[in-house]
């Protein structure tokens, strides 16, 4: 392994993720809000605790009272207790019993609010699984979620289906809060920042239609009960008059931060795209091919190619991994033997798929190391088992929960 490139990769990852921490951005958003006398806090998503922590600090420092609040976030993402805030850890990417209990607790809290009340709604990626009250059986909801995850459906397609199976998605949570005002602060984890799709838009008018949902169900041959099919035909709210929304972060900032970190390390950085949604292994392979072409033209220059977005994985096997691990692993064979080249891909939230890794790192030595470990590159890809493949060659990127969630980014370094 090229230790110099690996060291540079770690610094780029650390600096990029640090730059998109939600604390300062949440504070700026709250400074634009005129708060009522009775404020209730609801924070959902992988960055839910971090956003709630920033909000509580801001409110206390500015003498603004809040009644109470609830945080629903992923397991191991609560970093401590917050005053008058109940923190719930729940399932992701498939909702579990804690998701349902936490959501019901939120609905009970907002049930009898009046026009004099306000809900401060802090939203980040992962909210689709974490914030849920199903309109169908919990067992079928989990099954449909698993089908979508395995199908290769992108996040917009997934959320178009999920919001119609839910009592809180697709603007229905805002209806549950009426007549109270809902001030929504959003940390975006979807390419292009479609407000109705982030966490499946619990407090935003839904732009998707029943016709869209039907086409997606047909495209991926989803197995649906009669009750689920009826839900897909039930239209979501198209207008909401009790909501104001601010967006505070996205993958654009993440890519720009990576660009800055690369430049400080002496690379000539170039952002290729910030809206990639293709299949992970195709993106990894194409990025590696581009590296080879750029390497021939680079001469003595150090170069960095940067991109961001949210790729998808079409599950063919039953291994362990995530889209960032598969992207990096796919590039490995293409750059084999290149002693001054590395590619890494990272999820800004610190968790890639159902694993404890944030992503993967490979360089010119990785393919040979994999063979020396007695492992087959082709079989690992066939089994979608990139976690164990990267683990065997010290190629996992481990950050732990980061407190933010603004998509993924990937970088190719040409030393």
C-alpha cells in the first residue's frame, strides 16, 4: 500500500467531512426564524442528534424557551443526553420497532398543538427509515423496503414508493401538526436537493404522483399486497400552508471542501460532477479508466479528480458491503500496478450500507494484495462482498458516525 497516498486520503476525508458539520449551518438557519412562545423540537435522520444539539445550544444562548423535543436517529448516533429531549435510536436502512415507537411519540406530541405553537423540524438523510408510521403491516413495509434496496432503485424512486405507504411522509407530518407552524431545517442527502424527497418529505408538498409510483412498482416488479397497491393509488398533499423550509447543506459543499483539501496537499484538483447517480461499480471502473488517461498527461504534476452524489448497488449476491466500498473495489483491477495512484469513496455520514465502514480505499498495490490473500476480485464483486475484500487488504475507510449526512464523495489521487 502507498502510505503517502493513504495519508493524503485520510486528511482529505477528515477535512471534507469536518467542513460539512451541521452546527454552524443550523445556527445560521435558526437566526432567520421568529420563534413563538411554545416551541417543540423534532429531529430525524442520521444527523438528528447533532442538529438538535446545535439547536438546543442556540435557543438557550438566545433566551428562547422550548417545551420539549424528540430525536430519532440511527443506532449509536446519540452522543449524549439533551435537556427535555427524548433521544430514540432506531433502524436504518430498514425501519424497526423503535422507528415506529419514536414516530408515534412525535405524533402524540404534536397532536393537539394550536396556532400559537411552533414545531422546529430538523431533517437529515436516513429519515425515511427512522421516521415512520406505516399504512400497511410493518412486516410488508420491511419487505418492500428490502425489495427496493436490492433492486437498484435510486433514492428518488424509493422515496416515491415509501411516502405513499406512510402516515408521516409526503407532507403528511405537516398536516398532523396543523394548525401549528412547522419551521423545517434540512441537511440534504439527495442529489439536486429535491425538498419533497429528502427523508421522503414529511413536511413538504409532494411533487411525485400516483402514476409515478405505479411505474416504479412495475419497473422493479415489486411484490405488493392489495392494501399496498391501494396506498400507491392514494394521492399525497400537493399544498401545505403551515410550513417554511430552509436547506443548509449539500454534496456541493462536500466536493468543494475536498477540492480545497487536495489543493492544500499540492494536488491540482478538478471537480468532475456533483450529481452522479449511476451504479457504483460502473462509476468506480470509469473513474479508474479516467485516471489512467489523465496519468499519461500529468507529467510531474500531482492531480486529484473529485466527484460526488449517490450511486446505487444492484444486489446480485448475499455478501456484505455498501455503495462506496463497491465503487472503490471496482476500481482496483483497473489501476493495478500503478504505484502513484489511489481511489477512495466515502459516505459523509460515516456509515456505508449496513456496515461500520464509511467507504473504501484502493491503490496500485491493492489488487496484488487481494490475490496474495487468496481472494478473487471477480467473486467478491459477484457476491457484493466488498467489505470483506477490502477488510483483507486494509482498504476499509473507518470514521465512525460523523454527525452529518450530505451524500457521498469519491476522489482519485494521481501522485
